């Protein structure tokens, strides 16, 4: 429902919404920090920032000492979009959770936190090669 709301009514993707929501909490952060907070790789974050910039929802400013350093801030339009969309998303989440007791909500929250921590440990310990998406990965190379 949130994706439909974002795309259908507000013309943004869920990834763009995630960045807007994070910027509403802490505006003016480095794009690399935004990527980390959003749990996205830097390339995807950069593409989303470029799209949001084209939609005039964020602005980018390069650092004076290092032009690779980019700070991202919400524009007035971006803040306005957040102010209109956030209450709608909040209501969807409230309605979704309304079928659970407060104890069940806490259990779900703790379970998700435990799964996230386990996923992070697994990624840190993994000895797998990174995918080469430009070539289509190993399978395509082995099949060809």
C-alpha cells in the first residue's frame, strides 16, 4: 500500500521515500552516510538522489575540499512532500499492526531486530565474491 501511495499519488519510489524520510530526521548528511542509514549501496543511493534532485525534492552540495563529498538536503518541496506523506504511511502502519496486541508488536519488533543483527553477522562473515552485475554474474559467464 505504501509503494502504491508513493508511486501513484506522490510520484516517488519506495527507495526515494526512504531517503526523504531519513533526511527529514537528519537533513544535510553526506550521501555516503545516507547510504549507510538506508542500508543501500552507494550506487543505488546516488541514482535515487539524482532522481530526487531532478524532481526538486533534494539538493546536493559538494564539499569545498573534496568534490566527491556530497551533502544532501531536503528542499522546501521535499519537506512538504514528507509532511503530507508521513501521516499517511503512519496510518497504514498503525492499521496493519492493529490486529496485534501490544505484546505481539513488541515480539515482532524484537524478532525483526534479531533477524537484522543475524543478517549483518552473516554478511560480515561471508566469504562470497561480490556479484558482477555488469557482466550478468558468474552463471552467465560459465554458461557462455
